[in-house]
């Protein structure tokens, strides 16, 4: 039965890592990347719709994103959504498409982004610790209900801790890698 808990925990921790990777992709590191716009939603006929469902997003130059709406009437709404987002980029449109020029990051902005990356990593570690606690609680309940022995509980808790340590190291590696990417000129 404890294998079920370990498999369940492994799946939850994998999802936590995937969420963290998605968050890190949305943090701008100086290069144009369509995933920067993943969290932007546009008011499309009264419905908040993800931008990527309303337009084709391409990277014509290393520091430029081009947004070509499928429906040209949405250009104003897309532009407005970008302006109110936390991107800090002013869009320019030519009537058919929107261009986003990504400025070169200043040293201060790089440091801010590095802090944000650390915060994302810390939040992911908190999620892992919560998942570890939940797994340990389930194991203790099984032992209390005499489904597993005390020795089995101890070895299962050790396995849970090893799994947690493995995922914490993965988070640390991802944070370090993203920080290096941000700090490079």
C-alpha cells in the first residue's frame, strides 16, 4: 500500500516541477520567447481568452515578438491586455499585427528577475514540503489503522524524504540555470 503513496507523491512532485518550469518560462530572460505571453488573456466578446488562442505568435528577430491575430478586430483588445499585463512592454501595431520589442535588460532588472526566480523556486519547495507532509500523514494513518508495521512506516518515510530531497535538488538546479540565463548579457 505504501508504494501507492510513493507513486502518488512522485506524480504530485512531478506536477510541481512542471508548474515551476512553466512559471520560469514566462520570466523574460532578455530573449524573445512566445511563452512570455502564455499568461495573458484577452477580453474576447466578454470571455477572457488566452492570447495564444486568438493569434499566431512568432519571433522574427531575437528581441522581437510578433502577434498576428486570426481576427483583425481583436487587435485593440490584445494591445490593451498587453499594456495592462506585468510585461512592461509597449506594443506597437500596424493594423494587421502587433510587434513587441524587448528592451535589453538593465543590471537592476536582471537582479529583480533573479529574485523572482528564487521566489518561484522557494514556492515550489514549499509545495514539495506540503506534499511530503501529506504523504507522511497518510503513512502514519495506515500504521495507526494497522495496515502497515512501524518498521514499514519508518522505511516508507525515509523513501518519501529521499524523493523530496531529489525534487528539491531539481528545483535548485532549475533556479540556478534560470539565474545564469538571466544574468548573461
